[in-house]
């Protein structure tokens, strides 16, 4: 078989290849345009003032850097749950199981956060859904369960039906923010707002904090959904790179324009207590409250409708992604084979139901949208961090494989992407990272139990040597965060979270960069032998593209 022939479709048994290019683009775009656009501009402005614009540019640059790496990997290795399986090919079972768990942990928490956003807006008219600081009431929790159940039912109808529903919803989801941009810019654009309190009232620390805790990175998450569904793409070689890069470009432009018009349209009364305390009447907000404040009641009505549609569409896709990641983990032998069971429509039903149950549990320790944002952001970027490591290794272990999108200067972009991922993780704050550490430890316990009880006959031998850098990486990033100056509520100088604030700004960035590069090149040095990588890739048979 020729090298180019090996491009084709790694066979994920039971899944149907029913998604075309538009379906893939809209799957990623539908994940990017979710609750982040409803809240991101407000929280970023509260954290950074007018300089939130810079936060969005930094965030977009960070995500695009990571997306470039994913575009090559997704097109080259089109398998279900790709973000968890690329490290498996490059570094073996220990690293593969770890990053697979990070991927699943991220995906399973997104659907609940989108449900939370929808309920938050709905509570303006249905106040019995929430109490206190936007926390769910008993009735609110019941509604959250019902919404999660709707996501599962739609998924059970099959991937083609899901893609069609999502495509229709995404046209709406993209159209509404574009309408808001045009309406706000045409009605109330006050250039003087950009000078209130100075351009960066909270300094560089506020700008960087907003990237992680202000909802900037969270809003831009989702481009990897095309990777997760690669096993169900009709033409993954062509479509995966286009979907990954195209979706992030569209999303980044929309979010940057939303931040600009949001700041420009704010009435002077909104600044009464400074940027950190921007507020709107009652519970209306942020964009709906702004629309009401400047007399655009019709726009506020559309935004309240969109506050259900946008988060709902994103939540639905992430329920899909969660089930595909656990399917991929089972195919690699890390979790019980029950997660591979599919319906006649090609839906991994056990994975889907398990994601539903865990999603309901997530509401308990994180009862508000804001409390979940930092956690989801950190888990997401930790998941993304595995791709640059795998990228560098697979270029050496599998050099002859045809790559439909080959990233120019890949040896430069790959380590840079790893540095960027770790900076975003660091900016999320110590109080977020120690909670993430608990989730990681729980994952290792569960994976260990599955292996010990032999719940999957394909459980691989543990490749400890090629993952020797992993404990140092996880512990090291935690220690740097603990000694650093960021909390989930902002810089440690103004917020209290247990961070020691011993690393001055800019020096901490240098420490993260040096640490990241040391881990990156250590991982490359101990990667799996080429023959072992080829065995792992061959474990999933390859078919010629039709």
C-alpha cells in the first residue's frame, strides 16, 4: 500500500461517516458560539477595562496557535476522540490515558455550563429557577436535568440528524451576535468610553487574567470538535483542517467585534462604581441589559431567545463530544468495552448515558456559570497541551504518512503552542488548578481500577518510560501556579486564593516558558520508538478513502 493510501479512514467500528464539510465547520462553530458570547465581553471588561480588547487578541492568537497543530493532526489521524488519542500514538498508554482523561473531563463539564447560562437568562422571567448569587433552586435543578435529557435524546437520533439540527441552530447562533454588533454600533457608539479609567486600569495583570478567568479562552473553545468527530467525517483529509481553522477565524472575529461594541455602547451610569463593578438593572445582562438601557427592546427580546438557543446548541454538541472521547478511550483499552456499544444508528449509547449522568453531578460543586468557567478553561487547555507534544513526536515517528494539511515551520509552532497552553493554564489561577488536580487524581484512580479489574481485554501495557516527563509536568505547573500571582478572581494582589505571589509579573511568564520548553524537549527525547508508534496506529485498521 502506498504512503498516500494510508491517509484514509481509521476504522472506528460502529460509527457512521455521515458528516460533510459544512456539518464539521458548523459543529466546531456551534461549540465556539455558545454562552461565552453572552457573558464574555462583560467579564473581560470587568477584569481588564478597555484593555479587554487586547485580552481577546491574545486569546485568539493563543487558540489559533493551538488550532494550527490540531489541524494537521486531525487531518492526518481522523479518529473519534482525536484529542485523547494523539498522545496515545506518540507516547503510549500512560500519556494516552492521561490526556484522554483530560479531554473527557473538559468535555463533560461544558454541557452543564451551557445549561447554566440558559437558566441564568431564563430566570429573568422565571425567578424561581435561581436563588442568591445565581445558584440553582430545586426546581432549577430539575429544569437543568430536563435540558440535559433533551441533548441526549437528540444525540440518540444519530450523527446525521444531529449535524442537520446543529447546522440550522448554528446559522441562528452566528446571525444573532452579528445582528447585535450592527445594531449596537449603529445606535450607541461612544468613542469616549475607551478612555474611561485609562486604557488598562488594572495593568497587564488584569489583561492576562481576563484571558483565562474573564471568559476569553472559554468563549473561543470548541474548534477541536471537528477532531472529535473525525471518525464520522465523509472526507476527513480535506475537511478536518478547513473546519478547525475556519471555525476559529469566524469565532475570533465575532468575539473581538462584540467586545468593541459592548464597551462603546455602555451608558455612563454603568461606570458609576468602576470597571470591576459594571452592572445592569435587575438581572438583565450583559448584552440584553445593554440593549434595554439604550432603547433596543426588540434586540433584547431576540437576545433572550438566543440565550436558550446558543448555549443549548453548544451543550448538545459537547454531549456528543464527551461520548466520542469515552468511545476512543475504550478503543485504546483504557476504560471498559461497554463504552464502545453503539445503536443501529451508530450512536455510542452507553458513553452517551454516562456523560448525561456525570453532567448532572457537575452541577453540585459548581452551581453558577462563573464558578465553572475557570475549571473548564484549565481542563480544556490541559487537553490541548497534549497535541503539540504529540505533533512533534509524530513528525519523527510517522514521517512518511501523507498529511493533507502540513503546518509550515512545524518545529517552531509546536513548542510555541505548548508554551502558550501552559501560560493560559497558569493564568487561570491557583484556586482553579488545585481543583483540577483533584479531578486528575480521581481520573487516575478510575483508570487504575478499570485496568486492575481487567474490564477491557485490550488494556495495553503501561509505557512508563515514554511518559516519565508527565508527573514532573503536572506537579511542576501546579507548583509554579502556587508560587505565582494569579487567582480565579484576578491577580493575587487583589484576590485571595492561596497563591503566594512570589513570582513577579513577566518573570512568571519567563519561568513558564523555560519550564514548558524543558518538558517539551524531554518528552520528545523519550517518545515511543517508531515501531511501537506504528503498532498503535495500525491497531485501528485503515481503509482507503472512497
